[in-house]
């Protein structure tokens, strides 16, 4: 499948942008890929509901296969051909992990200072490893679906990537909003997490940093604060992954994630200065 070259902001050159009719067609196709994949993933989740780990792994594999058909790439094809691609991918994984961890630690620190939480040492166990695998699998599934497809669709439709970023952030929140236990605070936090991962995808031109940030944030806010690393007792509100986040801690996390997303967008693109040219 052909992929349009992107400029430094992740947008297609003006000369490559299609007409209005073609743009609408590309948007409709992208919406069909997103809605169709979301429906299949929901069916798979129900089918494998008795085994959350199996559901997470199967969902990640399916999302990767379908998103690839929809034109999603883990990184820019031109960049993959440039020397040092593996090292760049690992640095982006590290950057995403650092930002995800920073958001949790800043929120936890503020919660302790404000008297919303007390912290004791945790006791890591074998289940922590399963929690890590689940977090990564869910992050792969969600980022390919909610971030990768919107960015690929925007590129094909000739739309600026900022529209894909806004859509992706809201799509993360909307996906959570469909759950019955969602609160306004958890919606805001998840939308802000989507904004951060979309900003990382836009700046790096691929999935590695976005998936890493998503996985580490959810891992630390979930199992990490429930005994795997720290044992946190919430006195007011709670910071956790998903719909159960509520109150002050969730709002602080939302503000922290939004601030990190803004900083990422202000930074220079995480791309090599020179890329090999695609053969005509």
C-alpha cells in the first residue's frame, strides 16, 4: 500500500492533498475501518471475557493486522530504511515510558501532599508480569485503533494532522465514556492520555512512543499503585486506569497529562534530520 510522504509536522505536502470528493471518500473509508475494528474487538472481548490476558493479546494481534490493512505503520517507511532505526525506536519507547511514569508520579506526589492518599511499599509478585503484558497488549490495541487509524486517514485525505490529534484524544475519552462506571474525571483523564499519545504519535511519526506512554501510565496507575510497586490507600478520590479514576487525583492526572501533551507538541519532531528518498 502506498503511503504519502509527510512533512515535519506529519502533514502531507499541499501538492499531494486530494480534492474534496476524494477527501470525503478517504474519511468514510477511515471511519469504516475504525468502527468495524472497534466492533470486532468488542465481540472478541466478550467472547474471551473469562480470560482477560487472552482477550488483550488477541485484541492486540487483531488490531495490528487490521490497522496495517487500513494503512497504519508503526513508523515512517522512509525512516525504517535509514540507519539506526532500532536505536531510535528504543529511544522512543523510553521517552513514552518516562512520560507515562512521570504523569503518575506527579499525580501521586500531589495527592500525598494534599492529603488524598497515603503510600506504603508494595510487594511485587509474578502477577506483576502478567499485568505488564496486559498493559502493553491493551496499549497496542487502543493506540492502533484510536490513534493510528485517524492519523493514517488524515494523511490519505490530505488533512492536517492536528485534526487527527483532536479526534484521537476525544476517541479515547469516548471509548471510556461508553462504560457504565465512567465519571467526568475519568473521562477527562483518559481524553488527556489520548492527547499525550496522539502528540507523541504526531511528533515521532509512529506508534512506539505512544504505545509505551499508554502502557506505562495504565500499568503504574493500576497494578503499580495496588501493591505491585507501591500500596496506595486513597482517602479522597482515586487514581487508577480506566473508569474507576475519580475525584481530585483523576483531575490532577488529567491536567498533568494535558500539560505533557502540550510540551510534546512544542518540541521538535523526533525524526532523523535526513531520510533516504523513496525511489520513483
